[in-house]
């Protein structure tokens, strides 16, 4: 988890934490609630945090979709000065930013000779998710 690569955030742990933390922060900001505190970075904790954050993000995105609110704005209070952003732009950003770092994590896992590393693209994830249901 902490082996250093000449890539991105350098370690698998830092990369996974970055993905999870961004999902938490951006979802909380878009929902207009206080940003949850950062948490434990163990594998089990990161998995639990990602499960919660992904469910929160999916609920938020489905709400935006249901009201066709892609062009509605919210205020990013972490920007200095705070800036308005659209829900559609922020949701697309979170998805593409996460995929960029998932690609780095996949590369790291393969370099570590981890077996059965998933492809990581959205359709593969959706197929795996549906098979587990």
C-alpha cells in the first residue's frame, strides 16, 4: 500500500485516499452540508468510507437527474473566494477525476503483480455491480 511509484500521488494508499476523500468532500459540498471529517486510511476504513460516499454521491446525482438540475448552481465554499459551479459540471468532474486516479491505482496494482485487477472502466464496474445484485 505504501510502496512508492513515480506516478501521481506516489502510493496506492495515497491514491485511494484521494479518490475517497474527493468523493466525500465534493458530495458534501454539493449537498450543502458541512464536509465530513477525514478518516482512517486503512484498507477496511477506506472501503467503508467509499461505500458511504458513493451511496451519498449516487443519491445526490439521481436527485439532480430527477429534477433535470444539471445546470443549477451550488456554491463551492472551499474555493477562495467561494465560487458557484453547476451540478452537471461538478458531477462530471468528480467522475472523470476519479477515473483518472483509478487508472493510476490500476497501474500500481499491476506493477505489484496483483492478480485479477479489474479493468476499471464504468461499463465493467456496472456489469460487476449488477452481477453482485
